[in-house]
């Protein structure tokens, strides 16, 4: 049975999965007595030119991390062996727990640049220590969900399956990608462990090696059909695509008498548009109108959009590498920045990486048609029109409510897409974000510019 968020592998739960400087700063904060409340925010600094909007994802795993964060005796012993930390610091680590507050956007929410999707409020050493792993968790799932949702927009109502496991950047990345793509609207994954962990439907066809292992293609099709009666898809491009389609027509008559239905054929090479039209013609003329066509091989959102715009009769797509590594945009310009300490706003003033001071809130205003009209980023205590996007989800280091199911998160994401103006759903034209920085926040930032440091 799966859990709403899923249990991460043991390695990923280690408190030592952290950048070294988090520990050096943490030890210094303790030694200096700097333990008052701090506020850090995770956000994307600049909107990438390849995206009109982003999708927040990874919150459930972030909360899992915060609730379970502990230094084991082995962790502390190893840190002691490095000779880099005082005994008093190691003794504090033995008692370390996250005790703070978390404010966040719901997973599946669309957002734009300079909009915090998560805020941590906790004693400074705690909040600082979280930076590396929180960014690691939130960045990847947000990156992949934002890519996958473009595939869903392009595919319209076609079936989409995550095929990205084999080229994902490691096991955890593959699991996160499956989860994020499902939130974004994919229908299934080929990743069995993701299916087990997250309750995502699993799907798969057959490999060319299965066909090659038999003396004849026809024998391979029959053998597979007899072994896999349900959800049967036959791969027809191992040798000749059109001949493979013709064999499917011939075998369909035989298999129907045995009560076996061929759901679809899969094309995994060549010009997918041209080949799908030829295959569709063969299937229809062979009285097999109910057998669908599933396409894979280097598929990405722009290819899907072009294929369907040109009338390719494809009923589903397997999307692998392009989605699971976000090939056109492998990283977001995301940051985790100190916004407030000891009740005083803080900001970074370096020329090209300035930050706005103070804890912030995002207010979303909709037009009469239920579409996003404007987002206003304000100081957390300022008022503005619109729905508040950041809500308290954790207090005292504990969740305030039960985790939503992945299905609920997925439905929320689908609803969010209906609130986007059409210009943001265009995959090839890029539009300016509907984000406004409040007058109060700009004024505060201006005052900080004048301060001497």
C-alpha cells in the first residue's frame, strides 16, 4: 500500500546529505548565541525564457524531511572523527529537531518569479541548516512538474506515460520525476517503484529485444499476447513498421476468437507523423479501428504539439528523457534566502543578486472569468486584494493536517491550469508574468539601499 507522499530511500533521509557550510554556519550560530527566529524563503529569482509559468511541487517530501530530520549516533561519530567541530556542537546535534513553522503554496499551484512557494520560520541555526536539502527536494519536482505540464497541454486529452527512469539522474530523481509528472497530468509511469510508493498507475509495453529473441516477429507477438492478456500493446518497429502493422491485423482476427484484445501498437522510431498515418490506414483497412497508436522515441512537448496539429492519428505518448531531465531547461534559478532575523527584515544588496527584504506573501487576484489577473507580492503583514497563496502547513515542527492524496494534488494542478489566461498556455510564445511587487515592499527595499553595512 502506498502513502500519500511515499517513503524516501534511507540514504536520502540522512542528516549528512547537506552542504558542509550549513554545518559550519550552524556551529558558529550556536557558539555566538544567534538563535533568535529567522525567516527563509524558497523562490525562483528569474523566470526562465522557456517557461510562461511554473508548477510548485515537492512539498510533501519537504515536510517528510522536516519531521524526520535527526542526526544519528553514527552521523555524530563521523563528524567527530573529522576533527572539524567542537564537542559542544556535536552534543547539540544529538538533540537536534526541527521546531519551526512552515508556510507554503499548495502543491500543484502555478506560480511565477519572485513568488515564495515556501517560507521557513525557525531559530536561525535550524532554518539555515535546512537550505541544501530543501532546495534539492523542491527544485527537482518543481522543475519536472513545470516541464511535464507542458507535455500535458500539448497532448490535450491523449494518454501520457512517464518513460524516464533509465535516463534519470539517479534513483531518487527518477522517483521524484514520476511523482511530479503525475501531478502535472501524466496518466501513468513505467517506474514500478514509483507506482508502489506513490500509488501512480504503472504501464509498459515490450522491448525490441523480446521480438528479437524469437525467430519470427509473428511468433513474438503471439507469445506476448498469450502471456499478457490485459492492456496489450505490441511494438511494431523492430524490423519494418508497416509489415508489423499488417501482422497485427492478421493476428487480431486470431486473438479475438480467443478473447484477447490488442489495445494498441507502439511506434518507437522514424517519422512518427508519417508512420502513424500509414499504420492507421493499415489498421482501419484491416477492420481494426479500435486498436490505438502509441508513440515514443525522443518525444517532447513541442514534438507532440506539432504532431497533433498536423493531424497525426496518435492516441498516446511515452515521454522519457526530455521530460525527466527537463532537457531544454535543466535547472531553475531558485534560491533559499534569509528574509528576516530577530524581527528585522534582511536583504542582499549585491548588484546582480539583490533580494527584497522581509517575509512575504503572494495575493492572487482573478478576473470575472476565473482567470489569473494579477499576483501581488507584499510584506507578510500588508493587505492586498486576492487569495493568499502561502498558508501555514506546519507548526512546532509538525504538520497541521493530514497530507492530501496525490490524486487531490493532481486535481488541484488541473484546476490551476484552467485559471491561466490563454497566452500563458502557448508553448512557443513567451509572455510577461502577471506579478506586481507592492508599493510597500518597494519602499522598504529602497530604505535598505540607503543603509550602511
